């Protein structure tokens, strides 16, 4: 739980790297939407 905050910066860098490599292709958009979905679910679960 406590390791979530430092990972936010790493996730942002990882997402930027994925965007640069895939150039926002369908795969990139798919992974991004899944990430957002899991992020929202985790927020709702924690609340």
C-alpha cells in the first residue's frame, strides 16, 4: 500500500515510453484504457 506513491512517477514514465514506442497505435490505446479501468476500480475499492 505504501509503495503506491513512488510508483506513480514510474508508471507515468512507463506510459510515456509505451506511447513513444507504439506511437498511440490501437495496442497503445487498449493498454491505456485497461490501465485507466484498473486505476478507477482500485480507487473505488479503496474508498
